[in-house]
């Protein structure tokens, strides 16, 4: 009887000690993450290089001092600092998400054959990149490829097709991303270049449906408003194999998420993508609204919102912060 009591006492003490160790470990992780974000925020808030995208009037109006960092893990933990609840235009960060939906609608072979995969080495809105290749294929993350991708989204009407894209972004996040009408109207009055790209692709029989309708829906997708926290949740859903960490719903199949992450490696930061992969080693996508999301499969997503951009259209602070996090936490996928 005494031995049984001793054994029971030892088991209880062991369980209490293990629970304390786990709690202490989790608390230490939280402290470390919060401390690192605080240090990076204070370090880079003084970085003033770059400028807002001024070719879209509404983006030129955004406060260039906005700065927020958000991390969401695959088990739903959220770490953040700064302007993480300020809505901003998702812009080209919408492209990998729409690409995943197009893959789901059409299959990998169709999209690969019709859109292309390789980096262009040109700016995101380049026309020469289309003309210089005999097959004219681009990739889903430059404007030409993304407009093509948009034209393949299924639906009975244009409104149905657009609603499916918006629904996807909402399901990947917290249900609250919305169409920013002011940004959409601003882009529609200045998107002659994208309309020309769509008409050029149509002349090569590379569009599916009305080319100008595709441009309209593409522009709406770029005009969706998200916060850094919401975008980090979208990224964490991709990091979690297409399953939303908060709702636990499967939104996009794991295979199509893999395809989207692969193309983010190829061209997520446009002509700077090779240098980014070499230095940082994470699939990432930038947008001229000032956002950038980096995804660490099976772990987390990191988002930085800071409007001033470099010459390639990538957030200056965003790149610096994510590069430093990758180095400190040894996140490079080839490490």
C-alpha cells in the first residue's frame, strides 16, 4: 500500500513538473517572439528610404509612416506590433491566392501549359517580356500571367467569378477582407497599361473570355483591403497546407498550396526574386500597397506592412525585417 502511495505521489509530481516545463517553454517562446518584434520595430522604424507607389493616386495618399509586423503560426498563435490593424490594399499579394483557385478550377496541366512558370527577369508589368518569348508565356505572379489566371476562374457570370475570389480571401483569413472601392476606382482610371497587356494577350489567343472583364476582376482582387494580421492569417493558412489555423476549415488542397509557394519562390519579388531566395530562403510575395508576406511551411507566416517601396516595387522595411527574422531564427528552407 505504501509503495502504491509513493508511486502515485511520484507520478503526480512528474506531471506537475512536466506541465511547468511546457508552460515555461511556451512562455519563453512568446517572450522571445514579442521581444524580437519589438527590437526589429524599433530598429527599422527609423528607416526612411523608398517611396509610396504614386502611379496609383489612392496609394500615393497612404501614410508612409505606417509600419506593422504580424506573425501567425499554424496553431493559431498571433504575435504583432505596430500598425497591424490598419487596412491596406493587398495588390499583387492577391496573385498566389488567385493562382491556387485557378489551379483548383482548371488543374495543374492546363494552367502550366497556358500561363507558364519561369521568371521573366523583367518588371511586373513588362510588355517586352511577352513579346520576346516565342510562346509568349509568362508566370502567374507578373501582371500578364495574373490577368490570364483571372480569366480562367470559373463562374456563370463575371459577378460570380469575382465573388468566388473574394470569398476565397475571406475564408483564408478571418472573413473580413473587403473590396476597397476607392482603391478600385483609382486603379481603374489608371490601368490603361494592364488593359493593353490583356488586349495583346488576346491577340495571341491566350485569354479565356472577355479580356477587359478579366482586367476588371484582376483589379478588384488587387483592391481587396486587408490588415497585416488578416494577411498573416492568410499566409498561415498556406503554411498549414490550406487549412485555416483558426476555423480549421480546409480551404485549398495541399498540392495546390505547394504549387503556389513554388511560384512565389520563382517570382514573388519580381526581378529581385533570385537575390531574395539566396539571402532569405522563404517563399514570399510583395504588393505595391506596402505589404509583404513570407511563408514558412508547417510553421508560420510573417507579414510586414510599410508603404515605401524600392525600385522593384517591394516594401523596403518589409524586406529588411523578414530577412533579419529569417537569419535570427534560421528559417532559410535550405539551411
